[in-house]
C-alpha cells in the first residue's frame, strides 16, 4: 500500500477531494523537471558533438516553465512555499487566526493576479512565436493562469479549513496547552 499524500498532522487543513489532484500535480511536476534535466543533458551533448538540435532549447524551456509553475501550485497545497509561519506558530487565539487568514489571503490574491495577468499574457502570446517551431508563445504562457487558479483554490481551501478546524495541527494545540501558553 502506498503512503498517503497528506500527513495526518496536515489533514485538518485539507479536503480529501483534492488529494488526487495534488498527487497528479506532483507527478506532473516530477515529469516536467525530469524532462527538463534530460533535455538539457541531450542539448549539451549534441552541441559538444557539433550537431546541435535547436528545438531542444524550446523543449527545455517549456518543461522548465511548466515544472516551476506546477511545483508552485503543489507547494501552496503542501504549505511548503515561502510563508511567514515562524511568526504565526508562536501565536494563539485571535491574533494567530488573523495573521493566518491574512497570509493566506495575500497568497490567494497573488493567485487571482496570476490568473488575470497570466490570461492577458496568453492572449498577447498569440501574436508572438517561438523559434524554430513557430508555435505561439501562448502555449508557454498558459502555465501562469493555470498555476494561479490552483494557488487561489488551495489558498481558499486552507482559509476555509483553518477557520473551521483551527490553523495549528492538533499536536501543536496539545503542545501549547501542555506548555501553559
């Protein structure tokens, strides 16, 4: 049996309906970063042997871009992104709730901005083309609004579950009560 995608200490912050989505996003991120690494290696080899494949640079940049943006979405769901948690972990009660919601709201708004401005980039990219394939830049830019949608969705998930179940893990609450804080 495979290990669960979500640790029990984090379950109170996550809807189980999104676990399969997180798993597939993690797999996609791994595939993208592996393909990026392999295509970079092949690009270096073909250049050093005097037979460069120019389209490999396009493949490499596409896999890198998608890997980064898919990884960003997964990091938000897993709460592994740049987040001011050291400050909020020391708090409890209403101040902690306020700052946890504030932090996640900022991330939610960044996700919404990524959707809005990313879509504008997609539309603009229809008139620009990648060389040598001559594909529109939009196929590369579409990763931005898709990532933004996942970032917003996962932030909303955390805000709803944090307000309903508390932001700290059940073990953290027990440790705080034991310490007399």
